C-alpha cells in the first residue's frame, strides 16, 4: 500500500538537496530556501505543478509507475533511492535498463591518481570502461581496442580448452568468481540483451564457460590473491581488490602489494617505463612539429604494447 506521508517527506527531502545547476537550470534570483522549487521539479518530470504539490502534501491520486520513473529522473535518485521511491508509493521497482557505462568523474580521477598501482573500472558485464597507465601492462592498451571488444570475460574464454591457463588452479578460481558475478548481473538485469548475448556466445564458444555457467554459482566478486608470470617482470603476486561503485553497479579493480615486496618494486619499474615511454612520445611529437616529415628527426612514438596478446600473459586477469 502507498505510504503517502513517507512519500511526501521523501520527495521534499530529495528536492531540497538539489540545486538548479545540478539539473541544468539557471540559478536565477536569490532563493529564500535551498533546493529546487516545486514548479521546477514538476517541469523536469513533465507533471503539472498542482499534481506535484498534492504529492508533497500527501494527498491526490496514487502516482503511476511512469510518474514515479519521471520523478526519479528529475530528482536524480540513486538506484537505492529509486527503489525506495517505488516501494513507498506501493509499487514494485521496475528493473533498471542495463549495466551503466558512464564512469563517474571522481572514479576516473581516483584511478588516474594511482600511479603505482594498476587500476581499471569494469561494468557489471565486465566491459573495461576506464583504466590508468599502469593497467595497460596487464589488460593491454584499451585505447586501441574498439569498445565492443573490451570484454574481459570474452578474453578469458577465447582460450582453447587445452590451454595451459586451465591447468592453473588460481586462474580457474579467479575465472569461476567472475562467472558467478556475471550470473548475479544476469539476474539484476533480466531485460538486458547484451548480457544475454554474451552468455549465449560463450556457451557456444567455450566448454569451460558452459560448465561453470551450468553450476549456477551466484556471488559478487571479492578480493583474492593472484599470481602472474608477467612477460616484463617475471613472476609476481598481488592482491586483486574489487570495490563496488554503488551508484553505477561498476567495479573498481586495483592490484595492490605491500610497500617492500618484489611485486611493488615491479609495479614501480613498470610505472617508470610508462613515464619514459610517455616522455619519448611527447619528444617525438614535438620533434615532428619542428621538422618536416621524412627528416632524420621523424620517428614513431614509443607506445605501450598490448600485454594481453603476448604469449606468456595467461593468468594476468
């Protein structure tokens, strides 16, 4: 049943926390109270002002699902807040459209600041959405990969069934945890065709995926230790920390190691190599501007190659 008093209070508090600039409206004249005006919320949601006022007063007709969805967009509600709005209005929350791909700016700033740790962001479907420079030594340079080909799970199961990757118990345990997380996303986004298509593709492609998928394990990713025979550093061991980005249902993945460990030293060497490559690329670009093409100063910039495609890179993810 609808809880009119709670619905009214919730709408008022969500309206009060927003500023016009948050929703693309001009600040205009000085306001006596913080937050949006009722008529502004009604305008953003496509409702009549009178109808919205009655909702905030705890009276009027029960709002439809379409009205609730419009209010959730207008008030910029998070996923949890949207669900709460529907429930206090006496409705079951409608499923969200699908995994979000837009990375919050704050998360992008965070991974860029982690210069000594590989870090990247994946969607609930495990598409790589953002990464820092050091991560390219582990997942490859995603800037050169089309967005539709950046799916980590597809990479894992593209290996032949007799690949040595499947003999590594740690690699298999990691892969199994990813499949269990994908199964959870499959349930959260029942109408998302991209997840259904990925699962169908991998069922036809990989006996290993078919086996793991048939086990119906469901679990969100947790931190785990990974051991990697990296082509540039040799064997290293680190903890793969997985942090859930609540508002977007994305995962921030960071490879961490103790300060005095050999792996941390390897991370620093890779970071120094990346910095040197960036400096060489900048110098090459500057030289190309000063000298015409074809002169002795015309050279190709140094770039980070795709570690993902190297023959000894199995087990990195």
